[in-house]
């Protein structure tokens, strides 16, 4: 489950092999109890789902929609007129438009990411992921303008790392 919900590219072949192993162990150990529909879908058809999905499987979860209900409820209780259903719905619609603005969403995302404590992935999950390599060009393009200004004039990579980490500590 962690592999499917981690929002990283999964190697479908490795995942399929792992699922076959788990499915055979399940049948051997719990043959007296039928496999649930969800477990069958993941273990038997997981590889096909990963191969046919246009997006990463972790991005297709229902978590975002479920989490959004909390904001709808808060907006309805604290930021809408309660005199009329139409006015309430109009206020909720306007509030949703405001919160879906890309600039506002980006600011909120950055604030959430600062607070987020991410746990390391288990080694078994890392084995099932596709290898990802960052080229020097990708790394340079990902640098912000502030980092580029700091990097200019320095050639020692250890020195640059120390400067960047000191800059992050100041923020």
C-alpha cells in the first residue's frame, strides 16, 4: 500500500513480481478465507493498472477530495452568508475560486511543505521504485535565482553546499 500511495514512479515489473509472491503466500497461509476484492485488484491486477495509468498511481488517491471536505465545511461555517441557500452556495463557490488560484495554492503548498514531516520509505518500497537520475542540466534548472547568485564565482562543490545550507538556515 505504501508503494502505491507514495506518488513516485513504480517499476511495474518488480511490483508485479512482488504481488505474485504475496498472493501465493496469502493463498498458502489463508486459503480457507477468500481474498477481498481490493486485495485481489492490487495483487493480481496491480501491474496492469500501473502500466495503463497515465498518471502515477499515488496521485489518483481520494485523499485530496476527502481533505477538501474539511475546508468546505469550515468555509460554509465561517465565510458564507446563512440567510439564503443560494447566497451560501454563491459564497462557497467564490471562496473555492479564490482558494484554487494557482498563486494562492502555491503559497499554501509551500507553507504545508514546511510543516510536513516526511517519513523515510521502507527499503522494500524503495526496491520497487523506478530508478531516477538527476542530470546536471536538470539540477541547474531546478536552482532558484537566489541559489544561482550564490553559486556564481564558486567552483568547489563542498563550499557551494555549505553556502546553500547556511542560506536555508537563515530563512
